[in-house]
């Protein structure tokens, strides 16, 4: 019996056929299982990065006899490991570099795969053990990269990649809001309309209330009467843009061509825009305009909370970083299981609505359950674009865990930088522009099908 079970596990890990469910995976389509496993690889790398960046980790490693250079020694054994590299922001850069290389490699390999009959589809949907070994190998190699200019160069890669990933997050949030609104409105039409419409109204008001509260707090704590002009502009301008998209979303002409649009979507996008604005302001090097969360909670002045001897040092686990990780986890999971009827979002995300076979499971002659291959006639998502999305997600995680701070090659400190501020703010503007496009595109091009 144990030999049979070992064979099952080996087939699931190493096989090129659709992933064997092994009696524990849920009954689902092969395309969904594959995306979930690749997302698990990303989340596993994220977890390792989080552990490596925990405060005091280097101190604990130095206590291990015979491990870290300069740490506790064992007579006759020389400590060879440079613990400065395997913990802290350097380890996060290298871990995320490895994940980015891994997903970019698969993005290049999977270009123009049209169906599961393509030989490359077998690589996409199987051989998990070997793919895991490849990821581990790249990760080990990344820790041997000399410091030099690596961190500074990879910082700018992270800036660009994170900018693009923020836009993808916005697209996924738009899709989620559209799907949410569509399902609840359909449920309201089928029965108990008062309950479902009350729910839509509640969450719409909740999103706007949270966004308004955030704006008030921004003006109170991130602006000064005679300073912080950039923050005043960011808050006011984004507020105006959010009001505009909210009004446009309920215009009669927009409702005629896009009846699925409404205030629920606009409220969620408004709340997300406020988060990005807050995230941008927390990267301002000017500590008078960027108080730490600790100073806000304990009513400590900025000067006392941030010593002048170490300006711009990283504040690990700040609130905006935690919120960013939560949004990232949600979007990564949603991207793995999404099945959208929104044609515009499907085109942007390179997915196909309703393509492939129906869901369910296959039972082989050996009685074992297997994920159903639903892509024999055509893939349900772009393999290449999905990996490119995870490539960008790796860069976003790197920037989020290091608070978008840039390393100083002279002092080895992590410091805030204005480029990170402007990248986030510009991404919020472009995100709002994308959402506005989803509203007005059917009006501009009436002959095209946007449903």
C-alpha cells in the first residue's frame, strides 16, 4: 500500500500529465490547480523573505556555534557564513531576485502556448518537483552574488516592476468589484432583493466612509500649515479624481452602455487610491511630513521618534506594509481562481471567458482522481502573461518588505527616496485613468462589444 501511495506522490510531483489530485486536492480544473501551485511557490518565497527580515534574526543566527562569521565559535571549526547577506534587506533582494528569475524564465518558455496539446503545456502543468528544485537552485545562486551595485540596480528594477504590478492589482480589484456587483444584483433579482441591495448599499457607504476618514487623517498627520506642499497636492488631487470617477460611474449615458458599473466599484477604487496615496506619503524622506506610526500612536514628536543620527532608517512592519501584503495576498489568490465575464478585464489580463471544458474531475482506470484537463481546445489563460504577473509580484514583494527604501552604499542604511513617492502617486493616477477608461470606452466606441 505504501508503494502505491509513493507512486501517487511521485506522479503528482514529477508527472507531465495533469496534476494528480492524490486524494487530497479539491476537484477542480487543471488550469486552476496549476495557477494555485505556482502562486504557492510565490507565497513560499514571500514567507521565507518575511522570516529573513524579522528583527533580531541575525542576532539569533550568530548564537549558533560555528555558523556566522563573528559569531559563536566551535574550537577547530571556522565560521564561514556571512550572516549579513542571509538576513535583512539583502536577503529579501536575493530571494525576490531568484523568484523573479524563475517566473521570468517560465514566462519566456510559455510564449504562445495555445492548448494543452502543446508539449510545453506538460511542463506548465507538471514536473513540480523539478520546478521546485530549479527555484531552490536559483535561490542558492542568488546568495553568491557580490554586493557591489547589485542592490542599487535591482532597486530600480523593483521600482518599475512594482509600478506595473500596482496597475495589475487595480485591474483585479476592478474585476472583483464588477463580479461582486454582478452576483449580488443577480441574487437580488432572483429573490429577497431588499437584503442584497442593502448589502450593496452598506459596503458602498463603508468604502466611502473609510476613504473619507483616511483623507481627514492624511490632512491631520501628513501635512503641516507651512510645509508638506507635495502631500497637500497628492491628497487634494486624488480626492478630486475620485469624486470625478464616482460621478461618471452613475451618469445616465454610462449606465445605458455599462449597466454593470456603479458606486460599489467606484467606492472600492476610491479606497484603494487612498491606500496608494498613503503608501506614497510614507516614503517621503522629510520626516516632518512623514511621522512614524509609533510617534502617531504614542504622541511622540517626530524629532524624538526619529533620531537625527539615523535618518531614513527602515521601520519594519509598519501599517502600510502590512496592508500592502494583505492586498497582495488577496490579488494573488484571486488571480489564480478568477473566472470573469468582464470582456475588458479579460483582454487586459489575457484570459478567455468560458473557454475550455467544464469543471469537475477525471477518474482514471486505477480509480485515482485527477484534475480535469480543460484546455485541450484552448488555454483558459495566457501561460506567459500569468508568469509575467508573478514576476512583477516578486518585485512588488521585494519593495513592500523593504518599505520601498533605497540602500545607501556608503552607510549601508536603508533610506526613503522621492522616486518611490512619485512612482506610487503616478501609479494611482494611471490606475484611476484605467478605471475611467472602462467606464467611457463603450461610449467612445459604440460599435465595439464591451459586455
